[in-house]
C-alpha cells in the first residue's frame, strides 16, 4: 500500500473475512486535507466506502439527551478508480475507509 498523507492511524486486514479497514484522522484545526490511498497489491478487493465523523462547530459532543449529535456518515464525494481512492478529509475529522474482497 502507498500512503499520500501522514495521518494514517491504523489499518486492519482481516484476510479470513476478506476485509481491509483503514482509519485516518485529520488533526488540523483549520484545513481540510487531500488524501490518496493506493491499495495496489491487494488484488481482488473493491472499495466499499468512506465514513467520516466531523462537525463545523467546535466543542460539539454527544450527550445522554442528544446521543446522535456527532455520528459517522458516509462520504459520497470520495472517489475510487482501480486500486486508488481519493478523498478530502474535513478538518478535525475521523475517517474510515473500507475495502472488501470482490466476489
């Protein structure tokens, strides 16, 4: 795999179930980040989705009264072509990229 961003936190490869999950955090308080992930070498896998969690309002958090104020949502703007995925990571965001073995 080739990373074109230095915020990779962790990747989990589950060969038995045919899944690759990549976790990325953009810790920048002011700027979005361009992110490219190249999974060349994992032939037979396809991009399943990019899920992100962020808010434009600093300090927003979930509470007992409002448990879903901040929740992961699917980023429909992320693009995959071949074995390469390109995305924009929102500032102060938590991101998950999922790949599954093609059937």
